[in-house]
């Protein structure tokens, strides 16, 4: 999901390589091991490069806070604790969610290479950022990838007036020979909560039908948003059901906390592990047909899709097209950093003796 807000306060732009190096160095200075620092930075940069700013480098400050407070293990020992054919369970030892998800996807691909498909449930993990990062990790290696997780309650049910599901994202990545992957990364809420925080930082009103106040009444104010609406607006029962699917795959099958039982991401308790679950799978793209047939089919499908007539003033796009176009722009123009994140970078730089990335 691409962030398309038009801010009324300016943002700074920094070189991608500089902000990536800074984030990784901050994690290491805070005591995280190499694997955790690299995975967390990789996931955040996926968000910031592709325009998913709600799950990009703005999360650095939060991640350092929860590592230092004890919620997230800085030096975890991840272990496959259960295996049955093409299915396995990974105990993440309260690792950063990105390390857990990348590790699980690697194992899913190993199984898929042998039997065509691999699925890994993740237990004792934490917030993993952009789900699309892990689906893309599979697609870039020639596999169809899927990733999902649940999170603490912040999304009402359709016609509900209380928080129930988390934003519970679903993400798929599909390889396309000679082109960038087909990539879908969607929250099952109308928008993710981190976007509410981003819009609050930017001073931007929320889109209609995306959030409610404490009484369940729709609001456009990010300051008044007490819960999110499920995806689908007046057809929100569809988004609520998809959120339930993510809940089952993430929490139920892994024996982890339901969204209604999870500690809030934003505290006040940052010391207790959240006992979150997640789920990934990988499938060989040529498992059901030969590779040439699959590759030709994907090219034909996407060519037909992009050649399909568009409404006046609009453009037909495949999932991922907007994100890849934004990645190209940001490669030229730099990564935008919102005001709250600029302040956080300055503070973290001073705390750890590091120089924050300079704006252009």
C-alpha cells in the first residue's frame, strides 16, 4: 500500500544509502546483533524505498525503544521447533519481527525447493513492519511468496464500535521473468495505524471512511482516530473476514495471542514480549507447470492488464506498479523523512554518537 498523502508541512529528503547505513549503525550501537540490525534495516528500507512510509524508517525510534526496554530480544536464538512435511514452526525467541520473517521465508524456500511448497508458522515474534518485504524476498528468488501477521486490536468489525482485529496485513509476491515482481501488500483495515501516526506528523486529514472515534463514529482527524475501519467501507464485512483469516494463520495456528489479547504496540509497557505470531509460505513458480509456460503466462497476463482501457483521467496498474514507480523516483530524488522522524534521527544520533543522514 503506497502512501499518497499531500503534506502541508515540508519533508526532508535524504540519500537512501545514507539513511540505510544510519539505521543499521543505530541498531548495532544499541546492542542488536548483526542479523537483527540487518533484517530490521532491510525491512524498513523496503518500506521507505517503495513509498510505504508508514512502515519505513520512521519505525527506527520505536524499534530501538522496544529493544532497549526488553520487549524485543537484541540477540535472539531462532529455532525450528516443529516440522511436518512441508510445514514447520519457528520459535523466534522474541526477535525483531523482520529477522523472524526473513528467517522463516528462507526456510520455507528451502522446503519448497524440495517438495514444491513450504509453509512456516512463527511464534514469539514482534512487529515485523511491511509484510510485502517478505513476500518480495520469495519472488526475487523465483518463488511465489505470502506473508501475514496479526497485531494488537485497533480495527473495529463491520458495524462494530470496539477494537477487535489488528491491521493484520496480507502480502503476496509473484516473480515475473525479466521484470519486477507482481507485488500486493495490503492491510485488512482501510489504512494501517502507522499511517494515522504518519498523517498526524504531516498534519494531513485522514481519508473518509477509514477511522472512527471512541464511539465508533467516522472521523477525518488523525488526533481523534481511536480505531480503524475494516477494508471495504460499506462492504467492510469483507475486510473484517480477511482480517480474521490473518488472525487464524498468525495467532491461532501458532498458539499465540489473539489481537484482543496482545499488548499495544505503543505501550505503555515496552518491556514485556508481545507473544505475536506470523505466517509465511513459498511455492515454486513452476511447481504446477513448466517454467517457460508460467513465465509466458505472467507476461501475457500483465501485458493484457496494462493494455486494458482505463477510465478518463485514470491509469490501469498491476499490484506493485505504483510502488515500483515510486522506488524509481526515490532513487533519483531521495527518501522523504517526515518532521517527527527527523527529530528522532537527531536524538538517536546524539545518543549513540552517530551523524544522521544529511538532507539534500
